[in-house]
């Protein structure tokens, strides 16, 4: 998917909706995640960053054998959020700096291990995490491995221009 920036107000409405409905049982995101993302919102507004993109992904996207390309253009990641489905099988949700696949180990850029059912994790980069060629989502059985996993989670990215 190409980078399609829109008003940050629209993006934050999508974030709010995603956080309210997070998790396999839609129990919602933790107050910690909600507060952290609100702080990020306020910080980006204060920096004049008014164009963003909300990029949702599902466990099915991450479960694809080569990962799923979420963005095929340079971008800056401000937030990476995931909430594990109702499974206690450990796995690691990962982003690769690639527009299409997760097959080059040196392109792995961000990762979040998940072990418990319903576990939530997020990473926030107030000044952004640059992705030069795009972003692919995947999940592996270990943080350092490349064996495809399953039973991950659903989540989203908040991105801006490169």
C-alpha cells in the first residue's frame, strides 16, 4: 500500500476506535497504552506534524509466510501497537524495512515478543523511526529467529512522511 497521509485528526479518531476494540474479546487497550498514545498525539501536534497515516494490520497479515507488505514507500514510524489474540503460544511480531517480504534478516527493524494470551505491547518513537523502502509485518517463533509463527495479534502503525 502506498503512503496516503491524511489529517492527523482523522488518524487519531481511528487510533481511538482501534484502542477501544483491541483484543480478541474486544476488551480494549490498557489505560497505559491509551495515555502513552495520547501523549504522542500531543507531542506531534506541538511539533506541527499534521499529516499522518493509520495502518492497521491483523494476525492474518503477520501470519503470511513472507510477511505482508503494509507500505511500499519510505515513511517514518511514530507508533507500533499490537494486542495478542487469545492464545498462550509465544511468538514475536516484527516489522521489516522492506516493501514486500521478511526474508532478509538485516532488514528486521522493530520487534515485540508476545507470550501470554491478550498481552499488549507498543513502541513509541516521538521523533520517528525511519523506513527507507517500506514496511512489512510478520511474526516468528522467536525474537532472533526466522521460523514463521502464528497466534500473534492485531494492531496498527502510526506513520508519517519520510
